[in-house]
C-alpha cells in the first residue's frame, strides 16, 4: 500500500467516525420523541380505548426503551439460573406489562406538556435526562412532576433503561423488589403469567 493510499484511508475513517458522531441520536432526543408519542396518545385518549393506546405506544416504547436489558437487571441473579425458554417468556411478559402500564397511566389530557431541563453524566457511563411533566392549573401554580430518564448506549444507540420519579424513586428498583421473591419462590414461569395477567387487566377497558 502506498503512503498516499494509507493517508486517504485514514482520512476516510476519520470522516466516517465524525459522521457517525454527528448523526448519533442523543439521549435527550430519544426522550423528546418518546414524549411526543405520549402526548399524541394522551390527546386522543377521550376517543380511544386502552387497547388502542397500547397499539399506538407499542412502537414508540420498543424504540425508546431497552426492555430486554431492563428485565435482565430487574430479575437480578435469578436471570442466570433461568432456562433460555423462561428468559424469552419473561422478557415478552415484561414488555407486555411495560406497554400496558403506559397505556393505562396516560389516558387523559388537560393541557399537559413535557419540558426537558438538561442532560448530564450518570454512573456507569449512563446519561441522565432531567425532565418535567407539567399540568397547567387555572389561577393556580402549575403542577410539576419530575421525571429523570436513565439512558445507556447500546450497539443500536442510546436507550432508556430506567425512570426516576421525582428524581429519586427508580422504577427498575421497584420492579426488582417486586420480582425477586416471586422468582426465588415461584419461578420465572409464574412471574411471566402474573405480569401478563396484570397487563391484560390494565388494558381490558
């Protein structure tokens, strides 16, 4: 290889890396797009059923969240002891439950909007996206609920791996506490059945 060709390759690789960085979808953008999907569903909630909201949110949640990673963390040490069949079944049930929960929670609209405050470095190479969901009040102070999204970079890009309510309560930690006893005493199959049952109940109406 000539020196000239080698220089061209180095320049090309440098430009490629720069383009990748320039085109990378940042954590705050991932959150913003997810918020847009939530608002769209909320604004149509008066004329849509829970199952319809589920179908509308499904692609947005799959795109924004690393659900497979999340159920692995929520399962703790029990994950390693599971068979591959149980892992697949539990991951599907966790996904079903996650989407159903959002479809159930975001079922009304009265002028709410989201505001992204900032993004900062978190532990273990994560990025924290600080946001508010704001509910306007007539002649009163607007109600603000703080939501902090924990994002992690995967091969396919940044994904949400946890949500902290009011800046402190980790949804993933809550799930870990809920699942731990069931996994140790009943097993992954029973947990999957319970998650699917609860999800079906949430979107029954």
